[in-house]
C-alpha cells in the first residue's frame, strides 16, 4: 500500500491504542449482560456503558428500546467532506448480550472478572463478542484522529438479542437504519479471518400426538415417543442424503440436522409407568449454499407424513418458527476488496478466509436488508459459549487496526483528494 489513501489507512491502524482496546474489552466483560429473568439482568447495563464510552469520546449515540430494558445503541460519525449523495456508509455491527456462564464452579477463572493471563483475556463474552465491540469503537476513535475529513460515514450498531431471536437487528432494520448502509463489518469472533459465507439456520419444532396409556399396556394407546424416534432416524437419513448431494462447502463444511431438545410429556410430571400422549422435538438445522429452506421444510413434512402412516391414531405437526438463510458476499464487492487490501499490511500475511458456522446479525443485514457483509473479528470461532471463554489480546489489537485501515480504504478521504473510487480502480 503506497498511495495517499493507503498511507492514511496505515496511519489510522497505527493510531489504535492497544491498552485502550484491551481496557474497553475488560470493562465490557465485567458487565453480566446475560438475559436472565431470575437475576433481572438484560443488555441494559452493557448498552449504557457503550453509550457512555461513545459520549465521552464526543459522539452522540442514540438509544432505542427494542423491548423493556433492552436497548440498541446506534451512533453515526462522518467526516467533514461527507456527501450523502456521493459517499458510502460503512457499518460496524456487534451485539451486547452474552450467553449464560452456566455453573461458575466449572470455570478456571471467574466468568466476569476479565482476568488477563499470558496474553489472554478471560471471561464470558470476551470473544463473543465484547472484544469485537471494543475493537470497532477503538477503530473509530483512530479514524477520527487521522481522517477528520473522511469521505464517508461510519455507523455503529450495537444491538440486543443476537443470542436469542435476533430482535435487535430486526428492529434496527425495521426502523430504517440499514437503508443507507452500503457495507457492514460484522465483528464476530472468526479468528480474524475474512468470512464471506454464513450458514443458514432453521429452528423447527415437531409435536407428536398419540394416545396416553398404561406403560404395561402400550397396545391400548399410541406411543408418541417411538414415533419421535422414527422421525429422528428418518431425518438423519435425509441429512446424510443432503451431505452426499452437496458435499462439504469450502468454507462452511457440511449441512446438519441436529435434534437438540426432546420432551415427553412436554409439560407436567413424567411417570415411568405412563406412556404420554404428547412428545416434542426441537431441530437445529444448519444449511449451506445449494439448499432452499422451503424445500427442506417440505421434505420434513413428507417425513412426518411417513411416520403418521405407520401408526394409526398418531398425528405429527411441524412449526418452523425461525428461518435464517445462508448468505454469501461476492468477492468483488468493494468492502471485500478493502479488507483484503488492508490485510497483509496489518496482519503480515496474505488474506485468510473462513466461514461462519452459525447465523449472525449479519444474516438479516444481508438477506433482509441487502447489505453486503464481511464477518471478521477477534477470537477463536469454537470458544464462544464454552467455559473459560477467552480472546487473545494480540487478536484484539489486530482487529481494531484492520477495521480502521479497511474503513479508510473503503470510504476514502478528502485531504488526500481521493475517494472509494480510487480503491475500485487500483485493485
């Protein structure tokens, strides 16, 4: 990177303060932003901390309630040379909620102490994804310092409920905040690999309705549990067929149809000598390019019909209560090229690529709002939701620097007389 725009990108990257990004991450991790009705906690305290950090740096964050005590934080900053009719808007996206820590006794270190040990920052949410949030904030601070006349706008969107039904990003899109966004960096933990693909997700509930009877006389009723087992076996066969049909995707691997929850009966007291009337099954389905969710649901309904026909008096009903399609961002998108161009200078290697094994808020930004997304951020992709979650401090700093440089390259600058079109012509 040798031109004026590239030199400014490097200057922004070098302006990132390692102690700042590590310190912000620790502050955020210390807030237990688990959505926990018993403990009375939500994302509210973490969102308030983010808003205070942004306000203290001279910005004007907007707080939007998605649900009671569950606010999104939206914050815009643009350079003095920004022209909304000419220039791009880049979004940095993250979420403030974290999953439960589970049994704290299983952790080597307290889950919300944010301990620093030998280059690792430990704690629930350190990787998923308060480290990414801190890196985005720090990157913006560096950009503001070196490119006050940036030819573009940066929008921070830190939303609630990513670990649930993604109500935060859905609200963000419904309120029109994604309408002006030309590209988004989703700061999820992906080992600082450039991810252009995300797996899709389907959440399917299956109810099996039979006839209750005495366990000693199953012939007097209809057993929904054996029907459930039959359904699971047939679904596993369908999974195998799909895996053989498609093969492993280069970045996403194989599709999976995973039974995750079984309840029989769904409510009330279970008794060993009672065959229940009802049984419920939950499926967590992860899809890859080449699969159509409507076709999958139709196939599952066909399996349900086969199971019903094997047992008189049995009924099977399906409820696909969430469908998040797989996403792909094209390799020639300007945001992709900006990140690729910054990568060797910041990380010292050729660009590394990966795929997102689960859905993210970026799924809806891409599939619903039509925003090209690049998912990239600090943290091992297998560490979220586990005990002793951690993020490497070196990755935190690299991510913040990469975000800063990529934003400059994507948006351009006024003082250097260059804009994003220069990137398009030179790469």
